[in-house]
């Protein structure tokens, strides 16, 4: 197949391109050429920008397009309309963040999604793009999905991943935990041991998406893992084992953490306090994708491969994770409280 990837060099797009090339497809990458422009020399490079610079896509045809970089519906509309007659199938990478009303676990693809009024959309158009996306990421993804479905009626595939992890994950969320376990010592573990967590290895996701594109599948699919329930304790113990660490988990009460200014998700990735009433966020139902042959590699493989990649990096400031001095101070206070 001739496959166009909008994006294709940073994280998920990188592995989509790699997988598609390994499967013998002809791959064209459309992006700004700023992230690893020399990656995949065997792929065609098309330079442009989603924000009004689509000339490189004109007059061309592909069998399928995979959109990994659509965040603003007006930009997605432009690319979808341009490619309407130039490709037979459009895959849009959305997010499980589209869902609203997150109080109950087990959210499937029919669950209510976030909404924005037309007036709010017009307001967001006048904002800085990064600010608009940061404020209304999920709701904007919903509108992006709708643009694709309207333009490619009966020819679109919508993928709603959960947290994507693995090598080349620059968000530092999953990497915080694998690095912290590798370091060892007393590790602050947040809240309830039995709290469920979800994520998917980027390579599992990419390989499955390429298969879905090859068979021209349509519809909407949640895509996160693992297949069986995974608790925070099982996750952290799995990281500890794979990292061959001497780490000692110290479980700290949620209210104590919040009282000490420890924030869910940013300070403690994969942890959302119970009081936020978002039980549905990390308990998404991906059975439909599993029935469509989505599979998951062992956690140990993801941890080891992430650590191997991390060893090649030089990072001055992390995007997520608890500051070591703050972690130490909270643990000391917790021990004093327990005496």
C-alpha cells in the first residue's frame, strides 16, 4: 500500500512508519521536518504544516492516510477535505480523553463524549494553539473525529488510545516510574494499592493500527491495555522486578499526599486521586479492539526497553514526576505521622 502519515517521526508516528516500512508499504511522511528529519531515509519526506501549509499534499494519491498530528478540528478539516479524493481510507488517532462523565468504570466506545459550543470553538480559534489544546484537548479531539467521519463517511477509522508508553516517550510519565524503580531506595507509592491503571506500549499500538489500515477497517475503537486488570501495586512491583531493583515501596495515604501538595498525574503519573471522581479514566473498555486482534506484550518488556532508551538520553528537566527532594520530605513526614 501507499500510506501517508501526517506526522511520523516523534513517538507513535515513528513506530507507525517503522512498522509500515517493515511490512513493505510505501510510506510518505508529512510534517514540519523539525523532529528527526533524517529518520527513515527510505520514506518519502513531504515538508509542510497543518496550519495552512498543505501544498506538498496536493496532486498526490495514496491508498490510506494515518493522521497522528490532528489536534484542532479546523486543521483536520482542511487536511481531510484536501485528501477526500486522494485516498481511500483515513485513520485518525484520537484519545480516550474524549470521554465525559468519568465517574463510572468500564467506558466503551458508545459513552458520552465532551462537547464544545460553536461560540467556544470560535473563541478557541483566536487563541494560541497550544493554549487551546491544553484547555480543551478532549473536546477538540471529538470535533476532529467528527470532521474525519463527515468527510470520509464509511471510510474512516477512529482510534482512541489511553496513555501510550515505551521507548521515545517524551512525556516522562511512564518513564518516571521505571527510572524511579531503577534508582531504588524508598519509593513513594500513591494512594490505594488496588487502584487500577492502564496504558499501552507504543509498538503494540502501532503494529495493530497498521494491520487495521491494511484491512481497511472502519469504526471507532478504544485502544489501551493491558488485557487483564492491572493495579497500581502490580504495576510498580512489575517495574521493580523488570528493573532488577532493590526499591522499597512506601504506600502513602491519598489525603496525606494532597495535603502536602502532591498532585495526581503530574507529580505522580498514572495516579488520579479518588476524590476527583474519575474512576472511568483509567478503566476504559478495550474489548472491541482486543476482538479485532489488538495484543499486548509483557510489562517487563516495556520496562526494560524503556530503560534501555532512557540510558541513551540526556535530560535536564523532566516533564512529569515528583521532585526527589519533595519525595524525601513527604516520606519523612509520613514516617513521623505513623509513629
